[in-house]
């Protein structure tokens, strides 16, 4: 079908292939889809650099904040407020990607991410050189980081929708797990390379400028080489007039959609727990060692790399090895994450904390592709952009991080106990909620 005709119909802006054709192309990529290996690699790279910068920033900013003299909750607030913006605008970017295409929105997101990271570097440099008081640096840091939430967040819904539209149903869990694996790999590399960018001229602000440069390179590659087509037209998905009307009406009542809400609740619970743990961990390690912040940076990096490596093994190894369905991923994810928090609660040394964090990361690495794939499979093909926006919104749910940091300042165990209780509740919900406990068994639960 010609591109112009597709655009007039308002459905696709590129070649449409059938699900049967996509299956014939199995082997073109590692995810058995209608997407080329190179195009998937560009989306993969976008997710990868997103995680590299975010986790690298999380690993170094607590120590930098204490060097500057920023109160700990303001560091958490920079990430939390950005997360609020991400959760607020991700559906907008999903709708925009439905209207103008995935590639322009992905490019916009990469540009916003690059600008945000560069401005964070400028603010940190000003703080380290004492060019302004901490109460001026703090809101500037929050504002610079918020650009990521407002604009950089476009990467998530556009990237996932791009892949989901080009992947057969039976392999979509693996495809989405591969994207999650890109983020998992980035969480390993980010803390590892962040100290390497601490150079004489830029000092501790170097990692932010380094991440901005890498994102800029990725932006140029996507701009030049990412192809919008082809997309799959599922020949085994019959859309009646009633189902089409339901899909078109659904955005106005997304939060009352019984197909979606169970996955949203599960993802929100896991997202809050994961975000809180990631924010508190650097402070916990610094305080456990009793060393100056920058001297403890090596231990923070080691713990985050160990956790990220464990998560990557789960996403790229265990999920594929055991061919886990979304229902299994959600239950096992919550169970293992709960175990990790209990280990941290009972540990009195660095090794116990690292082991608990690694176990938690395995659990979260199961849980995220579980609810994202389950949500994608629970709706029609025409709704993939909308659910990608919801999934991106869930990725920004770390708004309670400053609250957890405040609690940590009074009792170091209390945040992990609260997290454990939250995850336990999510686990029970995954076991008893019908849509969650049967997710992935059929093509779509009606």
C-alpha cells in the first residue's frame, strides 16, 4: 500500500505487512519480528543511553550533592519532580506519535534528553565552583532535570510503540524484554563510566556532559537512519465495528478500562518501590561505610553494577531460557524483589546490602517486562501507542522518593520495610487478580 494512501487513512505512515509475512521474516532480528535488525538496534540504543545517563546520574549525584551542600531530599526531589512531569506528559507524547509518527517523537525525546543532561552539568559546575548558594542551585537543578521529564520522556512511548507495531503477538514479550534489557545494560554501564568522565577541566560535572554527548550522537544516528516502516497488520486479529468503536473511545476512559487498570496498579506499585530503593541506596552505602561521599563512590558504583548485571541476566537469560509468560514474570518478579528487600533489612554490612539489592534488581527486571508485555497483549493493535504512553508514565512513578529519603534520615530501615510491605501487597494482587494471573495464556483476555 503506498505511503500516501496509508497517511490518508490515518493508520500507518509506512509499509504495512501482514502478521504472516512478519513470521516469514523471523530471524531478521533477535526478536522474530517485522522490524530490521538495524532499526531495532537504533531503538535499543535510545533506550540504552536513556538508562546510562539516568543511572549514572543517580550514582554520582548524591555524593555531588553532599559536596555542594544540598540537603539529601533535594537530590531525590530532582528525580521525583522530573518523574511527575514524565508521568503527566507521556500519554501526550504517545498520542502525538500516533498522529505524526514514531520517529519524530523519538527524535524530540532524544533532543530533550541531551539538553537536560547538558544543563544539569552546567548547574552542577556552578555549584561546585560556589557561583551560587545551595538554595539557588537546588531549584536550578530541579528545573534542568525536569526538561527530561517534559521532553526526554518522549523516548519511551515512541520507542516501545515502534517495536510493538512491528512484532508478532507470540514474540512480543521477548521483544519488549529486549528493550528492557537495553535499559538493564545501560544501568550497568552508567555507573561504570560515570567516574571516567570526571576530567580535569570539567571535574565532577563531567559525567553529565559525557552523557549529553553520547545522547547527541544517538540523536544524529536516529535522525539519519531510522525507517518508519514496515508495520504489521495482524491478519489473525478480527476487528468488529464494536471493537473498533471501543478502541477509539477508550482513551477518554483509560482509567476505567478493565483491560488496563490491573497492569497499571501492578506497575505503579513496583515502580514506586524500585524508584525509592534506587534513590536511597547511594545514601545507605555512604552512611554504612562512614566515608566521605566521593570516597564511597566506588562502592556505590560496584553495588549498582552488581544489581544491574543481575537484572540483565534475568532479562536476557532467564526470561528466554524458561520462556516465561507475563503472568509468571509478575509473580516471580514481586517475590524476588520482596526477598531482596528482606535481605537488605537484615544486613549489617556492605556485602549483605549488595546481595539484597542484586536480588531486588532481578525481581524488578522480571516485573517490568511482565506488566508491559501483558498490557500490550491485552489491547488491540491500534491501541499500542496509547498503552505505550501509559507504560512510559509508569516508568516515571518515583514521586515518593523524597518522602522515602526523609524517612531514611530518621530510620534507615523504615523505607525498606515500607517497600517490602508495598511489594508484598503487589504480589498478592498478582496472584488473585484474574487478568494478571492469566496474562499471556491467551492472545487477549476478553
